[in-house]
């Protein structure tokens, strides 16, 4: 496709409404076959590493994962997944094994800092980008595949998930790896289907199942079904089938699934499938219900800057829908997206497994000489150009306004850098208006790099009222006078506090806290963190025990979940 572009005469290019195939020299150089993977890896790390050692644990899912991994190292039980005394029978063990493995390889144990637990997500995000490039190479030139990887890396949702110690960035890596193998098998005749590609496909499928259960099977399975429908045969399925691959899948997956069945007497499957997976399908689990088309609307924000080009090429997708790369992307994205729209529970990251399909579609159309031939597309071009700076402008305003609303001051370097990112996106929009679409890609992706990195490093630090757990732990360590305190919390049960304060942290009511402090063994320092609404009941319970304790400190903040202002009194035994 690139060669066809370069072979066109200048007069033909001049007749076209948009010079979409005037490939910038820098994009050609960076997209060269042996340079592109190195550039994509470096770019991904620049996107995903900043802030992982600065931003506190984000309630509630992240500290639940990290605390369960911590407890595995504390107890030596690497089969069961627990948060304190409660079984976490929701997701398989894969991400916990990765987090534990990284902690041990780096020389940490159960006391590993949060950034260590986040490294598997960073690696997952970076690998997802590299696998997107590898996937796209099956259909298009290296510069085009490089563009697909660049757009995947720059997206807001992958940036967010790659900073958080949970499953989704790693799941994406396994999903794209399996799709890369599937694409190559689909493009080849049955007799040329490579055994190694089949084994790679089944191994990637097994990895995804160990990370997040049936989600990868759903995404890949729907894609295979859609490809079979378009081919009007079962050939795509036949190309995947391999007895060795199936055995490899079972060898990788079955040991833990059998072990967890024995360890929980089958409770894991009842709760994971019935209480978590199926419950999300039928009802809005944990208050996250939303109507159909919610994912579609949310994607206009979380897939930025990729969605800028999805908007621009909306008509071109229809024109080139028979192209192999676009047919594969459609079979990947559309069925899965429909299912997620119909599922009652909706969270922004649910549609992330189909995002590389959009990157594949955009990059392929972007480098196709027929994509915009004879098309004016003024409205789509205007919308696309406007969307390029719009999201960065919203983030700039948020970097200024949100800290003020929280009672803090905006971060000056954060605001300046986000403003610079906004200027880059504004420049990218001007290139789209001029019809120089490929010239907009690198400025827009650099805008995403500057904006998101600044937010993680500087802007979040100016939102200190949100980090209540970190504040409480700091106050206990600095003002309690205890070398090692036993802590009970009343009215505040966020998982982040348990992770930061320690597994032995107790979560109870006012009476339990009073009893905990009143009956402390000699020489043991105990601290009660009591939210303001419970202090009266706490004092009354102490009085019944004939104990009078004074506050040694106070703390306050805004709960990230619910947005309520909370004030705490901190007490310790004499």
C-alpha cells in the first residue's frame, strides 16, 4: 500500500481532496521494520511509567488486587485469593502470580511498595502495543503498523489501565497476541497454517483465561464466528484447531482451576460465575448499570486520540469494508461491542479489548490510496479536527478546576505541561483541516504523552484531599509515637487503607473499636481511626468500660468513592 502511494504522480495527488498519503519523513523513519518496535516500546514506557510510584492506590479494585497478592506472600498460599479473611472468588489467579513474581524477582516480599505491584500492568500495556504492531504487520506496511501501535499506546484508557495494578492491561496483551496469531492463520491457506502460530494462539488464550476468565474466550470466539460467517465456511475454525494446542491450553489452565476447586470446595466457581460474571450480565453490578450505547458515547473520550481518526474515516470504512484488514477488524470489534452494550453492568475499560481493532482499521485506511479518493468529507474532517484538541482542552480545564474544587491549588508545572500538550493537539487539528492527516499523527500522540504524563506526575499530586488512606497512615506513623501500631478503623473501610496500613488492620464499629483499645495487652500500641459521625458512639462505649482517651491527632479528606467530606479523630491506648 505504501509503495502504491509513493508511485502516484504529483498531479494525481494534487487532484485529491486530502493528501492523506504524503507520509512525513519522521513517520517513515520511525516506522522502519527494525526501528519501529524499539520506538514503540520506548514510547509506551514513557507513557505508562510516570506516576506509578507517586499516585496512591486507587480505590477500590486496585488495592483489593494488591492486598490479595501481598497476602499470598505473607501466608505462602498461592492458590487461594483473599482480602484479609474474605475469599476473593471473582477473578482467576494470573495477575496475582505476576505481581508476586515481580515482587520476588526485584528482591521485595510482602512489604513491596505499590509501584512494584503496578509493573505487570505497565508491561502488559507495553506488550499490547508491540503485539498491535505485530498484528498489523500481517496486513500492511511497517509504517502503517507502527501507526496502529502508536495510536493504541496513546489512548487514554490504556494509559489509565497500565498505571493500575489490576487485570485489564495484561488481559489486552494476551488478547492482541491471540488475535495476531489468528490473523496470520486466517490469511493463509489451511495447508500452510503454521503449527507454531496455532500453539501461540492457544498459549495466549490460556494466559488470558488465567488473567480474567472467560472474557478472552468471548472476544476471540465471537471473532472466529464472525469470520466464519463472512467466509461462509468453518475454515477459520479449522485453521485454529490443533490437538497439541488444546493440550497446551489445558496444561497451562487446569492445574490452578483444579487446585482452587479443591481449596474452596467449589465455592470459587459458584461465586465467580454466578455471583460475579452472570450477575454483571443481568443487573448493574455494584451500581455500574447503564443503558445500551453508553460504551459508544464513553469511547469518544477514553479512546482519544484514536477516535479522532475513527471520526475522520467513518465513510472510508464503508468504502473499504471488503479489505482483509478491515474485514478482520470488523469481525473483531462489532460482535464484541454489541455484547458489551447489551450487558447491564458497564465500566469504561470493558471495551478496551476491541480498541486495537480500531487502531488496525484506522492505520490500514490511513495508508490506503483509495480511502479518500473522490471524497470531500468536509463535515467529518471538521469534526475530526475539532476533536483533536477538545479532549486535551477538557483535561487542561480539569487540571486547573478540580484541585481548586477539592480545596487545593493546581500544580503549576502540571498545568503548564498540559497546556503545552493542548497546543500540540491544536496543531494536529490544524493539519487535519489542511488534509495532512498523517502529519497530525505524531503531534497528536505526543500531545497524549505530555498531557497524560503530566496528570499522573503533577496534577494528581495536587489532589491531596482525595488520598485519605495515605494521609491517615502518615499521621499514624508520625504522631502516634508507636513503632508498630495495631489499628482499627471505624466508618472508613476502603481497601487502600488496609493495603497501606497492613493486613492486620481491623475494620469495625464504634463498640468494637472501644473494646479493642480498652483491652490492649501491656506494651502493645493500638490506634483507633474513628470517622466523625461515629465518635459519639465510640466515646460512649469507652465510658461504659470506664476508659477515657484523648485524640492525639485529626485528619480529613474527600472520599474518592462517593465524594463525601470525611473527618477523623485518631485515638490510642495509654
